[in-house]
């Protein structure tokens, strides 16, 4: 008999009230909740990923490169942006991280890969804007000299300065003033889109064009992210064999997995963080990006369904047997994607009224 079967029989044999009584007794003890968390085993996967992520983060930052090094640079640059738009702006700010920002910018400036180009452009423009307004200070002056020395080196891939790169249509990727002109999408249209989107479980058996996925993801990528780190990766699978293997793993896919044309596995990168306090950001930031992505899919004729992904170690092991995951990576969610079958139904899914999810000045 398998261990999972033994656990199931024991769980069925123990009355529910006895289980709750044991939890209540444990909760009454000093440190009882912590003891339960350490012995229950359900948190082991997250604890391990957070620990490995912190190690990877420190290793990459100390070496001045790697994925975590670039994420750290993104955070430093975003902090500088917030200092640049402060009102009133201080003459001296960013002393704690300006040296690190310039240090991490160095490898990006000379990097040869395509992904380095937008990061180099943004980081370089923001650093230039910072040094143009920051007052003299030993820390700032040393970082400025280092930055100037880096900029004398030829970049890994030249940036095309003839094309507008700023969100205001300008040639700089530094902070700007928002465009407050009327939007092409009004509230009614956005509300209609949100109400049209529903979790679709029945799809036409047609391939999902990769270019449509990319277009939708361009919208999802605009979601807010803590210090602009974007600690996640959308991994798409449309190979029939891989889709079949992966679609069976999440809970709630029995009877429907066989008709998924495409599956997305959203993976969180714990190496984006130096501290365990940030461990929830992969789930928060990843989910924010997912919502924009799903809404964009609807505008392109595609539909999606987030699949049930509880933190169950045996299920995560099954995923790791199919696709490669680093020890510091965590699965945030699964998603099925495809063209909706017009004959397939969707649940009504009545949403809670505003009074059930909203309050004002509650104390």
C-alpha cells in the first residue's frame, strides 16, 4: 500500500472533531502554531525555495551578474526613479544603493544578449538623470565616476536612439509626466470585457498562435510589480505530449484535461529577493500580471482557465518530473488556454456584492 493511501485511511479513521480538538490544544500552547508549521510538512516546499532563492540572490549579486543581479538592478533603478519624482526632491538621496546600482549596471552595459538592451537603456537613462541632479557627496561622486567609466566602454549591443523609447514618446526611458488625454477604452468597455471573461474549460481543437500569446503577454507585463522586479516567468506548452502530462497534474482537471490545446505554468523566482519577508511577492506580482494577460486573451478571441494549484508536495514533484525547475522556483498557478468551443458552457459564477468585499474607514 502506498504512503498516500495509508495517510488517506488514517485521515478517514480519525474523527474530525478529534483533529480539531488536537489543533485547538496545540494552538493554546506558546509557540504552538510554529510547532505545527514545522511538523505539518506542508510548508517545506516554500521554505526550501525561499532559502535557496536567498542563497542564489546573494551569490548573483556578489558576482555582479546572473538573473538575480539583473533583478536587483531593476529594484535599485526603480528606487532611483521614485527619488527623482519626489516632491520636493532631495539633493542627496539613494546613498544606500547607488553604488550597487552602478556596479550591477556594468555587466548589463557590455552584455551581448537581446534581453539586456531594454534594461541597459532604462538603467542608463535613469542613472544619467540621477547624476544630473544629485548634489556632490563622496558616495555619489564615487558612483558617478564609476558610471562615467562604464559608459566609455562600447555597449554589448548598441541602442537605437532614433526610435522613441520613452512612454511619453521621447527618447529617454527616465521618469516622465503621465498622458492624461482620454483613453480609447472607457469604463463601460472595460466592465464589459471583465464580465465577458470567464473560466473556459472547453476549447476548439485548434493550435494557439504563439504571436497572440506574445501580444497578450505584452499587456500582462504592464502589471504593477514590487520595485519592478517581475519575479516570474510564463512557461507555455503546446506540444501534445507535454500538455497531456502537465494537464493531468493540477486538481480539478479530471474529465477536461484532454481538450486543452495549450497550458501555461506560471513560475515564481524566489532568487529575486534577499529577504524571506518578500516571499509572497511571486504570488502577488504573478497574479497581477496574469489578470491583464487573461483580459488581453479575450480581446484576441482566446479564452483561459486558471487551474487549481494548492501547495501539495507530491503534485509539485510530478511537475518537476516533467519540466525543469530550479530549487528556488515555485509554481504559482497553471492555466489552460485556447479558442473557446461555442457549444461549451461556462459556470455563471455569481460574484459577491460590493458590500461583501468593500468597506470604508473600518476601525
